[in-house]
């Protein structure tokens, strides 16, 4: 190999040792956020390809949606290859599914579980289902019965009951690994700080960031269903329908820890449509303007926290306005949105993640408060700006802030 795998975690070491023992046909990696599961598995596949050079192998890499796979696992895979000096664009065939990459003599096929025709007839020597908690048992069974070797499943345990627990982990030939961020010495300080903010300590309760369920899932990697969600349902769609003419952009500013997020927001027949456009940290004004110039021109409602930034974007030729944010506006905007059907495009991975994790605060006794935790809400905030300013209306905004129903 051009690079080396000297920097590894206990997650990788355990997986590779179990594989070399030849005792298992399924390897299950369960754990908290940022516990190194994904990167450790990619390191494993790099070594697997190296040790099988001279022999043609086919590895299926999958996730529930092909668009989610392309935006997450495939990007992480390429980053790892670049880090080890192994990436060669000539070996990357982007015309099949989400892409096929040939490393040494092993082909890694990136296919979404939603690609029924390819998945249900796909024969492999090994496979990996990322975020397997999202997948159905039939998907797993179809892949497993056409695999001549072994499979890897990884996930955050965001469900208390699941087919993995009952139909995979109880098998004697299934390897199980549990990990938390404490098993990852390479975790970014900002990511670690965010996860630690969920721990139910006095300080976190005071700051309004404590979340017992999120701490169990993302911090401790324990099985628990997220409760207290602000939005309890949404629908995944391919794209915003072309006949939805009413469209705006909602823009929320961030920089180091928080992202700058922009979503295209549509509305028709009591339905909210959200299509993620921007979701990045460390964006300067010029970077934001450059990204916005790539998008169709629409009215932009944005965060009012930085008037200078708003003026600079406006002076660059955009129809942008800061949204009003008086006391009570968050609740008013959320209440209005909760009365509508919400549709998120399948490529909007971060929007989905926000809606899956945006929860109300709890007090020390576990009582839910009518105040959301200020996290997992960047695209949601941008969406709320749009509807608070344009659909609720001035009179209704005034009434809602006085505590009345509108």
C-alpha cells in the first residue's frame, strides 16, 4: 500500500481480529456518534482489498437511499483513499449506481437499497450496509443470500426494537462490537463538545442542551428511541414537484461550530417542501455569495444576527431580508409548521438528520418543556424564517406573540 494503517482505533482492531479468526459471517458495529465506526470500516476495506490483490472481489456498499450513500459513505471512502495516497480517478466509474471504485483487484459497488433492480440480483463476495438501522430485514436477507462471504452492519442504536437485535445478533456466527466517542482518539473537539452537551448534568440543564435520550444514543451508544421530537413525522420525496410555484430560500448563518445552511422552501396545498442547498461550516461572505449564485434567483429570508453579512449579500445583487425574531417567534413559527405536512427531498440528508433529532428541552425530572433545544435546527430555522415572515402574516404574528391561537 502507498499509505499505512498505523493510526487505528479499537473499533478497527476488533473488527480486523474478528475477521481473521474466520468465526463469523456478519460483523455488527453498534455505537454512538463519532465513535470511528465508519472510518474504521473503510480502513478495514482498504486492507481487505490489499490482502486480496490478484483476486477479483466484488464488495457491495449500501445504505437506504442512493443519494444518502453518495453524500456520506462514498465521500468518506474517497477522503480515506486520498489520505492514504490511493485514490486514482481512472479507477472510479461514476456511471453505475452511486459509483464503482476499483482498489487493487477489488470492486466496491456503491448502490442504494432503493435501487431494487440492481440490489435484489446483486452477487457479492462481501457487503456493508451503513446506518443499517434504516434498512429493512428483507433488504438484508436479499443481499445476504447472494453473498459468498460476509457482511458488515453499522448503526447508531436509535431504536429500542429492531430486526438486527432479534434476527442477527442472536446468531452464534455474528460478531458484535459496541463503541462510543471515547474509543476514538481522533474525534474533532467541536464534535466531542456537541455530544457532551447532551449529557444530563446540572450545567447542561441550565444551558438548555441536556437530552437524556440523545446522550444514551449518541454519547453512550445505547439503544433508545429519540423522544420529545418537535416534528414527529415527515415524508421523503425525490424532488420538489415542478408545479410548486411558491418557493423561497431560508438562510441560517453559522461559522465555526454551527453551519451556514440554506434550503429551498416550497409551499402548496398545506404542504411544506424542503430541498437542502447549502450546509457548510467556515463560510465567509464571499463563499456564501458564490454558492447562492449557483442557485435560481429567489427571495431569501435569513438570520438577523449579522446585519453586516445581510447587507453584503444584498449589495451583491440578491433579494435578501432579515427575518424578525422577537420573543415567542420560535414557538409561533414551529406551531404553524406543525400544522402542515412536511416533505423533504431524498438528497437533503442534513435536513432529514435535523428533523430526526430536533427535540424539546427536559427538566431534571424528565418533564418536557415547550421550548426546543437550540441544536439540530439550522435548516429548520431557515424554513421557519420563511413561513414566519410570509405565511403567518403581520397580524397573526402579533396575535401569536400575545399568546393567542391564530
